[in-house]
């Protein structure tokens, strides 16, 4: 909790550390009512700083929070309280020599740590979360990523309760102590910043495997879980081995220790953490088997296992100089895991999902009060900057570099980056410099993607001169102001495009100034505020396919007619743009319905949307996963994001009307696809494999449409799917469509049976909470409030908070935005309670309230009122304070 006025920290104030820590020797004595931490730090003056600060040694200021200092000695001389200064976040003392050893002992209380940062208990096990600044809650230290040290860690605990004792690196020694205790020592030979430190103690089982690296070294792989979950680990293990192979093949990166461990914990603030050699995961990002985890959950496990593994190079071997550079490791690693998932599954489907997510959520962040550049230049609380902008937009920035340099050029650049900076803590500029040097290019203007926030607009206009056979595209880019950045300079925007003739064939492209055509698809670079590209030898007016594969994170506009979009849906050679044409068509149709609803007019669905989707459904040759994606109308959240003023009731009414009309018009083809796929699902055993996932996604979206008919034959099919399936993907969809229907008896029965059957599986109960939290039928708030009292619910578990409160506020727009403001009041009440328990989770739950500018005046007032109430509610954490104060500014 905050005691002083929170301070803004600026990138421009960065200074290298005065002191370095060469070696860190830690001993933990774990007890039920406290933990003792002994730290021996072998330190020296930073030679880099000696020149700047000649003369006397500067004071040593160590970070430390919520620590009870029991003893302190400098080079074996015990220090008395007069020899140092303590405040609530630092320990300051005066070294006498350029090299010295500092020994400290502190007492901490993991058993009462509900913030889940530092050392804490999840259920009966001890675990740590140190990124970004949690290590300072474990011991006094230079808790900053540019201080890298080798670590030796000894853990001692009661053998019976904690048979497994883990830390980073390789195991070195174990032994027994009197009183039923035992200990283990781990040594990590790689220098690392403190945020990568980890410790685990618990009664855990593991699945073990071996991976032989490309230089034929055997690495032991272990995934540790609580005993009851040992049957849900194989998918994560398979994903790990695939990730290790992929990083060797695509990036030439080999694993470097003798052992790689993953531990699953139930209470975790984020998805997972890449601690060196000892990744700690939210159990939701590890555990998966057919009966308890959906296809989406299986794919999430695969992606997060890969993400954390890839950090071993992009993050650990090469780390960040300071936290402003967070996207150096996160943007790059998200790009790496996205490419991995694309290679393991369907590339187009993966891209579609990622882009839909970015456009809905990151674009909204970029348009709100917390907007910041990929490399922020100021923050109050770094935990608030683990954002969609740093992660997802950061990944798009790396993807653009990949697009501009090509796969080979990019690989040359990443090789140089890893070789040049191995063992260092570096900046986004260093990453760009390696890309430049390896390819002989200049990325100066491109780097504005790191320094300027906001989502650029790119308006495109065409001109055709049939006599001269010239076709021109004029691009105009602009970028709205964001906090602290009123004016933006032009970006480098790579636009992948093609031109289609009347038969849908790709035209050869010859730009003005070129001697001959260079194939169809190509990438042009828009670098000016306004820029025209002219294509020669164009006989008839073509139809442009723009921003293929979403080659840049911008809002592109081109005045397509609905007929042109239908043409692109069928003929574009780029699968992503076929989907995007469908989305643009649906957006046009839905916006027309939203406007009609607001005018109080009767709604009429444009038959072209029915025709377009009917054509897709009739085509057996198409990828079923893509058909399912194209049948999914843009989400309410996306429709809200692209509205000037979001009218959630009109959005919901229009979208539901469109879904009902489509269900009615396409009833027969939907039923045929449903029946065929459902029969196949019953015939073969579940596997989380791309072909099956595609089949189930089409089956399930078909069921969700069909259920809107209210027909008994569909209710029966739904109940049959709910009862007779071997997997959670079919079961949960059946439950969700029942919950959203008006078959009250069947709904209550299914919800009750589900909870009874899965009451001992917290991850499945999370899904049960989410399905109900997302139900848009009237009374949503009351249902959520009742569920808060369910025995399986607790505010202390972040997964539960996200499953119930998060799902309600983010996915149930009509109920959350109730006109009387009760949804807002509910959320603010929860944030106030969470602020004291877990500031990181409290702050994240605030997001929907920060978007108040999107809504009508009455709702704006109600939302602001709740933010003000939070601000006045007492001692706020820096996390909540920063988000609330910036939102009200
Ligand atoms: N580095 C982690 C990742 O992206 C993120 C993370 C895990 C994190 N736990 C955290 C960030 C707690 C802040 C606080 O893989
Ligand atoms: Zn990460």
C-alpha cells in the first residue's frame, strides 16, 4: 500500500547502476508462520560509472519492501542501526571499498501474501513471482534488470510437507536436517537479473521426459503439478518438446542447462513466468486433457509453454536494460510464439484470431486514457505496463520488421542480436541496430513505432486512367493524439497488396519507375503523410486487396461496396483478406442495423450477408476452421470499439437480430453441417489436432446459430451433445448455448449437473462461472452477484476473479452497462476490495471503466463517478492509483 505520493519514473532519467552484484548466495528457511532469507551478495563498484563519478564511493541504495531486517554485515563486520538507513522501500549504506560482501538476514511472511508477488503460498505450496519488481519483497537487493548475477540457492523446509525443493539452474546437493527438515542447493551458472529468480517447495508429482538438443546433449524435462493433476500434463510436455525443436530449426537457438522445469500453481497473477530453468505457470496454462479443457484451452497451453520457453533466449540470455524496454523481450517473444503456433496449426486461422483480438482490445487501449507507446517513456507502476500494447502491438512491430527484411534477412538480424548481446541487458534500439547492421538498412523512421503511441489511420483512394492504363493508389496516414503526444510524425507502414481483375485473377504489378512487372503480391512501403503509388499496364479497373495478412497494425479504410467485398471473400488469394472482407461486409450490414435500431425503425437484414455466408457453408472444399471464423459475426466489443459513441443496447439488438435472421435463412445448410460434424465427433476419439479442432469449431458455431431457432429438434441435439461427448469443447458449447437460451428447466438442470460433476476441478469451475457471467439475458448482474457467494468462488484466486467478474465486465456488455449504473457500482466495489488483497488484479479489472469516453453522457457520468469513488476510498495501491488517476485526467 502507498504511503508516499506515487512517483512518476522516466526513461530519460535512466542511469547505469552504481554497483554490480557478481554473485548472489541465498538461503531460505521455510516455516509455516514465517520465512528467513539469508543473502550474501558479492558486490563491486560498476566500472562504467567510475569515470563519471570520480572520488568517494557513492552510497549503496538497495531495494526492499515489507522486509523485517534481522541482521546485516559488510565484509563480515556486523552493522549497527546507525551504520545504515532504512525506509519503507530502501536500505542505504556507505561502502568503504570498491569490492565488498554484504550479508543480510530478513524475515518475511509468504503465508499471508495475497498480492502473489515475491514469495507466497498457493494452496499448500511455496512459490515465487519476481517480475517485474517482486524480488525486493524477498531480500534487500539491486532489483533492476541491468544488474545481472549468478545465483546459488539453498532451500530448507519440512520434508513431509515439502518433499520437492526447486530453484533455478542445476541441482547441486541435498541433505537432511534434524527435526524432520531437509534442504536442496541449486546453482544457476548463467548471469541473470533478480526478476528471473524462482523458488518452489511443495508436495508435487512430475512427469519426466528427455529432449536431445541439436548438439546432442540430453536435457531432462520435468513438469510438476499437484498429484491430482498428473493426468493432465502430457499436452504441455508435447508442446514443450515441439517448442524446443522449433527454436532450433527456425532461430538456431539451443537450450543451455541440463534440466528444464515447469511448475503449475493455482494462484497466479498472469499466464506464466519464464524464470531461468524453472518456469512457473498458472495451472490454466499447463493442465489440459480432453475431458476438462476445450480446444482453445489446449491451444493456449501450447502457445504459453512455447512463449515461456522462447524467453530463454529472447528475455533471459539477452534481457532488458530497464522496464521501459519490456517489449524488447515481450513483443519479440509473442511474435516468436505466434509463428510457432502458425507452424503447428493453421497459419491463417491463427492470424485471424490474433488480429481480431488486437483490433478489439489493443486498438481500444490505444484510444483510451492509458494509451502508451510500445516503449513507454514514463510510468508510476510497471505492473500496469504488461499491456496489449507492449505485448501484442510490440509483436506486430517485430512482424513488420520481418515483413520488410524477409525471413532470411530477419534471421540474419536475430543471429547477430543474440550473438552480440548474449549475457547483456539491452534496449529496443539495440534490437533494431542488429537488424540494421545485419541487413545494411536504416530503421530510423521505422523506430517511430516504438516511440509513438496510438493506432495510425490509413485512408486509401484509387484512380484509374484507362487511356494511359495507369491505376494509382493514394495513401493518407494520420495518427490521433494520445496522452503526452499531441502530434505524430509519419510511420513506415508496410502494405502488402495485390490487384484482382474481373475474373478474380491476380494482376502482375509494375510500379512507375520499374522496367517490368514483378509478380502479383507485393509489399509497398508507405512512409509519407500522403503518398501515391502508380501501377502501369493496367487494362481494366482492378479491385485492390490491401493490407494482406494485416501487414501493419493500422485502421485501413477503402470505400469498398458490399458487392466488392463479396467478390474479395470469394476470390482473394490471401486467406486473411478473404476473412477480413467478410468482416467488413458484416460490419457495414450491422452498422446499418444499429442505426436503424437507434431510429426506432424495423430491422431488415441485407440479403447479401445471407448469400455470402450461404455460399461458404455450401462449399465443402473450404477449411472448416475458416468457415467457422467467417460465420462468426464481429463481436459486440469490436462493434463498440469502432463506434463513435457505443450504444451497447443497439449493438446487442442489431447483432442478435442478424444472428437470428441468419439462423432462419440458413437453417438447412447449418443443420446439415452440424449433423455431419457431430456424427464424426461421435465416431472418433478426441485429439487436440488441427483437423479435429476445425471440425468442432464449425460444429459448435452451427449449433449456436441453430439454437436461436428455439426448435425442439435442436434442443434435443444440444442436450445429446451435452450428455454424450468425450470432450470439454463439445460439452461447454452445449452448456453455453443452453445457458443463453430460454429453456429454463434444461438450463438449470445442466448447470447443476455440471457443477456437481466438476466441483473438485477449479479450472473447469472457472469455465462454469464464465459461461454464466457472459449470459446477456436480463438479470445478468444479479446472477453474477449470486455466484460470488458460491462455495467455489473466492476473490483471492485471480482465475476466479477473471472468470466471473472479468467475464461479466468485458463480455457481457448489455448487463455491465445497465443504464442505472449498477454494473459499474458492482465493479468498483470489487476493485476496492481487491486493491487491498491483490493490487495487480485490482488494477486489471478496472479496464472497462477506463473506457468511459466511449459511452453516452449519462453512462460517462456514472462511470466517472465510480472512478472517483475508488480514488476517494482510502489508501490505494500504486497500481490502482495510476489507472484511476490517468483515467480521470
Ligand atoms: N514475463 C511474463 C510473460 O509474459 C509475464 C508475467 C508473469 C508477469 N507474471 C507476471 C508480469 C506478474 C507482471 C507481473 O511471460
Ligand atoms: Zn513473456
